[in-house]
C-alpha cells in the first residue's frame, strides 16, 4: 500500500514539475503595424508591407504559436505569419494580460504576440519581472524578444529591445 501511495505521489510531483518548467524558449512581442485612422482602423499600405516583412524575422523557425488581440490592426499584422506557418491564430483579451501570461507559460517553442503600444511593454514586464520602456504611439519598428532563463521557482525571461531592420518602400 505504501508503495502505491509513494508511486502516486511521485507521479503527481513529476506532472506538476513538468508544468512548472513548460515555458516558451523565446517570446516575441510586437506592436501592430501602421494603421489608418478611425475606430478600430485597418492597416495602412505601409502597415501591410511591414506585416508582410515580419515573416523574414522567423526564417529559421519551422513553427510558432501566434497570438493577437481582437482588433483589425493586430489581426491584419498577424495574418502573414498565420498564413506562412499555416498555424492557428489565438485571439486574446488585451485587457487581461495576466491571463495571457499564464496561457503563454504553458507553451513550448517560439511564441509571437501582436499587441498595442501600451500592452506590449506591459506584457514584457509581466514575463520578465523587469522594467521595460514605454512604446511611443507613433513608433512601429520596436519590438521585444524574451529569452527563457530557468529558475528554481519557475521561469523568467531576459528581455531585449530590438528595432526592425528591414526597409519599407515609401507609399505614394
């Protein structure tokens, strides 16, 4: 009887430990691309071009987990990645970043999140436990990469700030 209890306890602990250590290796956090004006605007032509170029940042990856808030501009920014990887787009509530963090930490591999100028830095802070600079409402080239750094009490991330290097053609 004691051996059965011991085996069940071991299995339960193993299962819980594997969940604690299941976390993405890398998390990419982007703000949506350039947008038109108005309520829930679509992407501008420049924004569409930038969204299409996001695929170039993931050439070495065979698949990704893809998340977007439920706004035209974020969904349209995510669409080229969704098509390129033939993956499911997961829509999240931009007002519930704690829930999104918990969902992301259950995944493995590479995660890409398309958000907003206010939510992208907030999510980076939640995942890294580091202070992250705010994003300007007019800046569309900045993004964050978070690399996993395992800890005994869970996983945190080192966050690095990046600027997209590809050039967009001027829209006339």
